[in-house]
C-alpha cells in the first residue's frame, strides 16, 4: 500500500511539474554558409535560462509558452532571435551565419546547461585535435583521445584505445551510428579516421545511454561532416607519413551535398628505397613494401524541412608484402618467394531522418560492414632433381548487416523519451586455410549469429535541481545451438549543487557477444573476432561511478572528478603459448573463456577553456586485473595494459592569426611484464639415433608481476597559417615527437653477456635488455585549401592578401583616384 502511495505521489509531482499545456516546437540548426548541421547550438527561450541544445544531427525539441521569442546561438556565429506566436508553425529550419569579423576557423563548443551535460563522456572537437602534437604533423583523433583521463594507448605510438582497464576489442567505434570493425593502420600506429571527415566525437567511458550496446568499455560515437551545400572546395595535405585530400560541394539535387576524403601512405616509397639499397649490396634481391589507404564518402540530401537522407561509404586496407628472387644460383637454379598480408574494412550505409511532428523525431539506418585479414605465401624453386611450387592462403573475416530505428519523443515539458529497436546479423569465418601444394584445406564452420535489441531511455527533470536518465536495454543473442537473453539497466542522475556545480551518480550493465583475440605486445597484430557460443559465452560488465563537475570564472576554468568501479565477466583470450588461430580447424581449443576482471580508479581533469592560452591537466589513479582458471595457476594478475598512474599536460597558445604553438607532456607507469628468473637445460632424445642433446628454456616468474620503467615524453608543435598570393589558405605544421629523445621501453628480452652470441669467455649472467623503437622524430606537413567562393571574391578584388592575411579593401575608390 505504501509503495502505491509513493508512486502516486511521485507521478503527481511529475505531473504538477510538467502539466501545463504548451506549444511544442522542433527543428534543425545549420550553418548558413555550408549547410553543415551545428552540434551543441543553444536554443533558449528569450530572457530566460531555459532551453536545450541541438544533438549530433543538429536537431532540437522544445516546449514553450507561446507567444515568445526564441534565441539560437553558437560560438563563432551570429545569434538569431525569432518570434513564435500562438498560431506559428511548429517545425523550423534555422540557419546561422558565421561572424564576419573572423575569416579563420571557429571554436566549436556546446553551450548547453551544466545540468544537462553527461558525465563519463569526453567530447573532442577539431580545435582539440589541432592542439595535440602528432607524429608526422598530421592530426589523429584517437591519439588526441589518449590524452584524456581513463583512456590510454595499448603501447607507444599506438592508436589502439585502452579505456578504464578494458581490452581493445571492448570499444565500439561508430561512423554516423554504423559500427566500424577494425580501426587501426600499421598495427595501431595510425587510426583509420581522417580528421577532414569528422564533425565531432563523443567518447563514452561508462554510463552508456540505452541506445548503445554490444561493447563493455567504451562507445566512440563519431559524427561525420556533410559537405558544403553552397560551394565547391577542398584541401590537399602532405606530411612525412602520408598524403591526404578532401573535396566537397553541392550534390546536384536541391539542398544536397557530398564530401570525399582520402589518404595514402608515403611509406611505400621508403620501403622501395630500402629494398634498392639491399639489392645493390647483395646478390639476393630482397624487396619489401608496406602501405595503407582509406577513402570516405558521404552524400546528404535534405528533401524538405522534415526529411533528410544520408549515404556513407568507407574502404580502407593495410598491405605488407615481401618477395625475393635469387638469380645467383646459390640457393637453387630458380628461387622465388613472396608473402602478402592484407587487412582492412569496408562499410556502406544509408539513413533516413524525419521530423514526424514537433514532438517526434525518427532516425532509421541500414548498414553493411566487413573486416577481413588475409595471409598468402608462395614459394617456387627449381633444383637439379625437383621442382617445388608451394602456395598457401590463410584468412579470417567478420561481416555485420544491421538495421536500426531510433526515436525521440518530447512527452511533456520536462520529460523526454528515446526509444528504438536494433537488429543485426554477424557472419564469422574465424579460420580458413588452403594449402595448394599438399592439398590440405582446413575450413572452419561459417558461424551465423543474430542480435536483436529494444531500448528505452527516460530523461526527466525535477525542480530544476535533478536531471535523471533512467532506461533499460533488452538484448537477445542467438547462434547455432545457443541463445542468450540479457537485461541491461541504465541510470544516470545529475544533482545540481550550485549554479555551476553538479554531482553525478551512474550505474550501467552492458553485454558483448563477440570476442576479439589479439597478441599483446605485437607490432603487427593478427586480430581475429570469434562469436559467443555455448563454450565461449558472452561477456558482460557492471559499472558504477560517482562524479563532480564545476565551472569557475564564468566558464574560463572547469574541473571534473570521477570515481569508478567495474567488474567484467566471461572474458576470453588465447591459452598460454598461443598467439594466432588462423589456419587451425580446431581453433576453439586454443581459447580459454570464463575469465573475470576488475577495474577501479579515480580521474581528474582541469581545463582552461577560453583565451589565447588554453590547455588541460589530466591525471588517473587506477588498477586493473584479470583472472583465468588456466592462467597463472588461477591467481589474479595485473592486466597487460594496466598503468596505475597516467598524467597528461597539454598547453596551447595562439600568438596571432598566423602563429600558434602547443605542447604535450605525458608520464605513465610502465606496462607490466612477466620476468625471467633463470634458464635451464632440458634433455631431448633423438628417436632415430637415441642420442641425448639439450635445449635451453626460460623459467618465468609470476605473470605480469613486474613493471617496465616509467614512460614519459615531450611533444612540441607549431602551426603557421596564412593566405598565399592566390588567396588560398595554407598551413604549415612543424612538430617534434619525443623532444628530449627519451628511450622508453617497448619490450624487454633476456640474454647473456652483452647480448651477442655466447662464447666460452662470455659472462654467463642472464641479463635483461631493453628495446626502444621511437627516438626523437621531427616532422613537417603542408596543407592548402581550395575554396571556390574565396577565390571568386579574391579575383574580383574584394579581398586582398596583406602580410599573409585576407583584408577587405575598397578597390573601386582606389581605381577612381587613379583615373583622376
């Protein structure tokens, strides 16, 4: 009886707060010059602090008491105020014009109320990326993310993310809500995300909204740009690692646009140069080649004020090949060998967004994505009495076909709902092997798995003090002979302590139905996905967090503290001694499942947000462990990528319109490793001769019981921007990676003496040696922008380049004076 009274009282309070009959309005906010949707634009009821902010689709929904005035604003743009009378239309398309006083880039920053800002989320803008020095002088969005608290690199220079003690395979990467399966180039040295294509990035480290699922540790939600609807323009950039381009413009139909970006490595030329040197130095012809490419394309069409359509395509591959031709006759009359490894993604999707009514908004998407890795070996030899033509092929692949329908409904003034359904089919080929020489074909079973999900999120505001998001996600996973149903409750509660201070409480459960198997410490990792089944069950996690956020000096400074704890269940990995399953028909026997893990920590972030000098300090104190029955004798051990202490200091200063500089200093605990305690000789009996000989083997200590030396480095960068004589904007970026050339350990190995071949005179003390890969690396990149509208203005002499800046000049008056 008491429960019924309490529920009735709560509903009455909510109804009292929200019951007024008001006018619902909604719409899209865009850039008037390009048509790009503005994310985080403020839509405020005039003369009040009440309002909302646009989402990643530029959409907003608001309940007002008409008639009233609505003010729409966005940093770097002219604000716009318009009147909404009682009989006004309820759906608006609002265009904001860039401020005429600034011909450079604009800072993109959300101005939504602090109470509405979600915790456990980091937002990265184009300005943030530019302020982080990078190898090659080219921006990398994932490396920018690694400077934030709770987010680490797998190892030095890697673009693979470790989020709050989770595996790399526990991160979900979404391109406009479409999953990207593989996200790295060169084993993680660079990410697949071209910054020219990106509008904004939200990284959820916990407290996932109910619409996100399928992964345990993070959601990296990437919104791509739409392209300029009004003019053709582009850019070309070249650095020491790659060359990239971007082209965008009107798409042919009214209110349509396209954008295409692409990148190609220059390492191909470097490898060929090295191969040429090796060829000149030896009779054997060695040739090696590595490279990658990726290309993104997006077409957008806004049919009318209610309907818009978007089409995306992405394709990217890494490839490494090695070949050798022996023309000397030393090995055989003819000797040819080559090896080819290729891995990468393909993605295509289409979406339809519709403002159904002022209260209801829908987004529907269909997508297909594929990841595959392939290794091919060929050997051809001709000798006196034999000819060998040996060929083998090993590959692994995963495909995902998905449908999703996401809806937003403004139920009452302070009660909004998000709900929807998602369905996908994964087709997995974990291991395929063909040996054309021996006739052995090992084809593992093609596995089909089906995921269906329903979700509901309720966003409720109470008394202007509490903002609560309470929801649930229902998942059903089915594959041959196995079915799993899971319920994932989610709760995110913000409590306003003062005007600019807020307390947060978060709980979530998440389930993952596919396991990523990777080799830790490998530079080129063979990443293989295996679906959950009866013997390898889905993994799941529970995570709780408590946080505080505050703003000071009118938003000049902000600070945030988060404390979290999460428990991971049913984890899977390789059994000890195995690093790959490609080519093995009995691959399940190489996998151990049923593991558990814990991760806990406290994160601090202090930022300076305004002014010529900006930056942040991020620090994390954390602990992450793993436990498997068949590893380390069942005892808990440190997670392979656990770093108890991580510190990042970033500072950027804008001297003037032309020059800016930035620095990044990082200090991290060393990664854990398993030490070698001693070496012993093992007797081996030759079964043919019955002779006994000895092989040496290491005796290892407890797994991950020691740590490498602490990791630290300093990166510097400077950017010079100007307009050339043709009126085109150009940028020079100069950067230095690891400025004081710190020799950070990449891995350790053990040997005797000085590490060379052992002789009788050698010191037989077993010693530890360090391998470091990345010394000081200076680099430079150049980027030029091709802007048709600016060129037209320039050729008409309305704009003139003065000291590398575009300035408006009154040419007509000057010409009249000359005539006189």
